[in-house]
C-alpha cells in the first residue's frame, strides 16, 4: 500500500499541478510542499482543508481509499432521500408512478 506522501504526489499530478501551485493552494511554500511529498514533514489541517477545496481527495490521502464522487444533481439526491425516508407503502407508490411514467415516455417515442 502506498504512503501518504506518495498519494499526495499522485493527487498533485492527477490535478495537473506543480509543487509550487499546490503549495500556494495549501498556503505553504514550494519547499514545504516538497517536504510533504518526500515524507519529511506532514501538513496540518488547514492545508488539507484548502487543497480539498481545490479537488484533492483528502480521504484518499489519509486512508488510501478513494472517496466516491457523487454524480447526482441536488434534485436527484432529494428524490432519493424522500424515497429512503418513505414507508414501504410510499415506496411502492413511487415505484408504480415511475414505471407508469417511463412506459408513457417510451410510448411517446415510439409514436
């Protein structure tokens, strides 16, 4: 399994940044960024928060496991949340409505 500093280097390259650029994002010098990537120093939480905001997968840095990226829109996420919080009768009703709507859409396309 790779180490934190190896994963940090990997993430920097994945984002297409050089050491100075990622250092600026994280609020540190190029020298500090180099030390993080060599494993001679460890970044603090403010650095991790800043680089996370620019796309670094901090969960991956810390654990070696990629954080799943949600591709759901807020509307889709809300619909799923409503479905998950409904009782079984409500879920059955939602499924029936969606099946009916999808059949209706398919019929319109065929016409």
